[in-house]
C-alpha cells in the first residue's frame, strides 16, 4: 500500500485523521504549501488532482516558476 499519489510529475502525501474521519495530504517537493482533503479515497484523488492543477494555474497567473515536484529533486540528488 502506498501513502503517495502521483499526477503530472507531482507527488502528494496521504494521511488519515481517524478522529475527524478525513483523508488529507499535501504536495511534496515544492516550497509552497498546497494541501487537499476529502472524506473518501476517490474524493482525495480528485482533490489532489485539483490541487496540482490549481497550483500550476496560480504559478502561471503570477508568472512564478512552479516547483518541479519531487521526482526531479530526487533525480538531481542521485546524479550528484
């Protein structure tokens, strides 16, 4: 079982809060804080995809370079 989601080269964490019965996570490997949550797994996947798309749209709107996601950071570290 994986506690990670992947979409458009971005990785997202998966956590579960048993008190609130809510799944939540955040984009990994970027400097900005981008989080998402849902009450079921399918909803969490949708929320993660929306979070990535919204993050990329925000970066484009602000003419800010989007974080490259965790995969590129791992590749750079392993080639050093």
